[in-house]
C-alpha cells in the first residue's frame, strides 16, 4: 500500500503541505476503510470534519480510527517537525 505524501486536509481550498502523521480509517462492522491521511497539526480538525461528513453521509458511518504512521525512511531527509 502506498500512502499519500501529504496530509489530506484542505483548508479553504489549499492543500496542506505537511507530511502525514496518521492514517485515518473508518471501522464499520468487519470492514475498515482507509479514507485519508493527516498531519499532526490537523488531526483534531480532521476528526471534527469527518464527524460532519458522517452526519451528511458523505463518508461511511462507523468509528474513526487514527493510526500513527511509522515512517520508514529510505531517502535522506531532514527530520523536520518530528518531536
Ligand atoms: Zn495537515
């Protein structure tokens, strides 16, 4: 499975440029759908946005799960914002 490189949160039409820290999935009966990834800063905002989307049935009902992404670094990157 390849993950997006950027947070899925869109703030007033602008994509968030940060790399994601969490995978968001929805648990529904025996299924689990991965729906987005989100950076640390937008975790709470995304959670409330998802609740709003669930109430409008834009996304499946169920329990939202945030799973921390353990980054396996293969290239040389600067560990920015990793605290
Ligand atoms: Zn973000």
